[in-house]
């Protein structure tokens, strides 16, 4: 009887140990799509700021702010900047998940602090005149994916994924994006 009871206790203890191990499953992996320097897709805009589509599942939260054209050549216009005090440009890596993660839903609930953004930014622009439309020349930056962070009233932070390459000329064919982010 004591041997059966002891075996039962050992089995329960083993199950408890296995159940309490740190998870490295999909939930942990899903968080990488919320990183400050990760782009998962783009909302596409032409030279006039008109929406022309979506590429994959963007993890941005831009409210009514629109940077355009996306993708572009590095000359970026940004419209809808009412009450936006600062704009940060952060280089990003493109990640792709085709099946398991609700990236758009996840991005709506993800927030960032200014201190976190400042660790990654390569450019900070102050909107001292509180202009509605501004234009930026980022052609001195490397071609690639970036995130623009818009700080509103020193509290709310919006973000938009962009891609630019000064040598790009094949608009409106966006197939090249699949080649750089397989």
C-alpha cells in the first residue's frame, strides 16, 4: 500500500513540475510582433495620400494620421498632424505570420513609452508650428522598413509602418515587398 501511495505522489509531483515549466509556446513567440522595431505589413498610399490597399497585416495604429507615399522613395509627407508635437523615425525589421497571430488586433492594444522609442529612433522631428501637413526627406537613411511614431499631447502615441528606398521606381507594383520580407 505504501509503495502505491508513494508512486501516486511521485506521478503527481512529476505532472506538477511539467505543468509549471516556463512557457516558450506560441504566446511568447506572438509577442515579437508587438516589438517596437517590428513591421508586419503596410497600409499603401499613393503620392497624393490616397489609400491604394494593404500589404499583409500592419501592426500600426495611426488614428487619422497618414504618411505617404507608402512605399516611397524617402520623401515622405505626413497629413493629419493636429496636436502632434513630435515625430520619431525608428528602423524596423519585417516579420511575417500567415496563420496564427491576430496582428492587427494585437497592435490596437499595444502601447509604447517615449523612452522606449528614443532608444531606437534615428530621427526626431518636432512639430513646433502644429502644422497639419509636413514633408520629410529621409533619403539619407538606408532603404528598408521603418516605423513613424507620432506623439500627441505628450501622452498618446500613434504609429505607422512605412517602407522607403531612394532607388525604387516600380510603383504601383508592390511584389518586391514579398521578396524583402518572405
